[in-house]
């Protein structure tokens, strides 16, 4: 029997015909699944509301440790280093391009769950942090369509990374399919604005450092057949860790398979991650 996670019963009291009646909302079941959701965080060190989103992301990763991966994108808006406080500049061209690709307007934070445009949202990137958990659960209720197998070789001396991605379709798929490979770094201590001022020792996690594909992914075959695997290979030499960044102990590789299309039609089918070491 399929295992299920149960979200506790919620109850509410409503007044009907001057009598209080208990309304019981049925159990909501999240099926056990191999599906892994991609959560992209459009953020910035000068965004005072972004720490709230960062804390929520860490909470969700604790709640769904096997079914959720995260990427923090420091693009154009509110991302300039804080003068007199910041040690680092998290911006790079991939982050800038991704921010423009995902989120051409609005403020921050902007949180994307599998790049899906959910009912009631104007963009796939929602600024409403409280909605994100329900969106993750909705995605986990979808059928898993791809299994991803990640393996890597990393040479500490040369800092050379060789990544192999095995893609096993579980159903027939067709369309403008793309693969994206992100390199992220966590446990970076640096300044961050919040609504009370500046947090000088904020922990920045899942920061996008570079990509091994185009910002919108590299093309895959337009037709993937059930149970017929394909393989993709990537290589990258990490920069030297001489500025406090590119700490190989804090590097993760995130892979996502999805569609290329207009905003709202770029759904991610499956994601996965592997630590560098």
C-alpha cells in the first residue's frame, strides 16, 4: 500500500441559523512520490522582506527533505552589495537572465514552485510566502514523469567536476524539453537587509553561483519514450576558493528538466540535486 503523509485535520466553527456547528475539513493526503520539486527564490541582499522567504524555504526543506530542492537567484533588483557591510557580490549573468526570464515586474521576494502559474497568481513567481507550501504540496500530488540519476567525479586538486545525468522517462513525453544545471553554494555569512535594519551575519543558502547550461536550459530530444533512458554529461572547473566563496564543502549541483515556453508554460517536470563532496 502506498505510504501517505497526513496533514492534520483542521476544524472551523461557523454560525448557521444562530447555532454553532462544527465543520470538519477532511484529511488531506500527500502521496509518497519520487517527484522532486524545484523551488527558485528571486531574492536580494537589499530586499527587507527576503529573509522571511529564506526562513520559509529552510522550513520546507526540513519538511520535504527528499522531495524539494532550492536555488537562490540574486539578479538585478535589490541585489547590489550593501555599502559598508557586504563582503560579497552574489550577482552573475545567469541570475540576471533568470530574473528577467521569470519575473519581469513586481518586487521581491518572488518564489517559483516548479515554474507553475498557480490559480490566483499573476506570475509564476509569487510574492506571497504563505502560499508556497500549498503549491509544493500540489506539485507533489502530480504523477512523477521522469526519474533522474545523478553521479559525479570531483578532483580536489584540479577542482574539476564531471557530472553525469541519467534521464529515465516514466511516461512518453514530447515538447520543447530542456535540462538546466545549477551550481549553488550555501552557508555564506554576509550582510542582509530586513525590516529592522541590517543583519550583518545572515546565512545565505542555495545561492546560484553559475550554470552549466544556458539560463533557460539546454535542449533535449523533443520526444522521450517511456523506459528509454538518455544520458547527458557536463564538466566544470571550480574557481579557486581565495575570496571566501566557492567553498567546495558547501557546493551543490541542482538539475531540473522542464519545458521551454512563454511565462506560465515552463513547468518543471522533475528536479534532483547532489553535493559536490
